[in-house]
């Protein structure tokens, strides 16, 4: 549910595109995204023996307020934490240690 809602919100920024047209154009960008990822991986020091990659949510409010909260409107999204089977409103942090 989250991906569709946030994708539609992002799609509305391009008012002249329909949702299906937006999806087709975004799929055409996959090769560019792959190249950007490769360049970013070259900048990360991968010489260590162990790397730990993790992500975790940073909720900014209680789940009961997910749909009516105003703080960070436009930049935070509703996400899903599968481990606890709950939705949250906030950000997701991705870290390499």
C-alpha cells in the first residue's frame, strides 16, 4: 500500500502524465539507476572484511496518527515494518557499517 500511495503522490508532481505513463517511463530509467548505483559503490570502501547493511524506520508519530499528521508532509511517507507488522509514518534509514 505504501509504495502505491507515495508513488501516486510523486506522480502528481508531473501533472501532465497519467499514472500508467509515469510507470512506463520510470521503468525506462532502470539502466540509469543501475549506473548510478555502480558509481556510488565505487566510492564506498569495500576493503574491510565485514560489511553490515541494515535499514530501520524512524517514525515521527504514533501509528494512530499516520494519515492525519502534518509534520514533514511531503517528505516523509507511510512505510511498513514487516518484523512488527505495523505501518509507520516517517523515514527509513539505510546504513553500511
